[in-house]
C-alpha cells in the first residue's frame, strides 16, 4: 500500500492542487466544463476532509484515487 501524507500547509496545498487537476481532467472526459468544475471541487473537498481527519489512504496511485 502506498500512502501519501503531506507534512505542512504548503505540502497539503500542493497535493490538493494536484488532486484538483487530476479530478478536473478526469471529469472533463465525462461531462461538460461546468459540471467538471463542480465534480473536481467535490473531490478536492473530500480529499481535504480525509487529510484533516487522518483518513487519507491511497492504495495504488493518486490517479487511481
């Protein structure tokens, strides 16, 4: 199992930017731009919640998450 846990605010921000980019690209393949923006925002908020509650686990790669 590969787990990525950022240490510090700047590391958290970098990780969330990466998650946002990946989520947006993935959602964009499936739907229109506005909906993709909304989906990416939901994914980032979910990840932020997981990070801050200690429930952040990635079992394969960030892209798979």
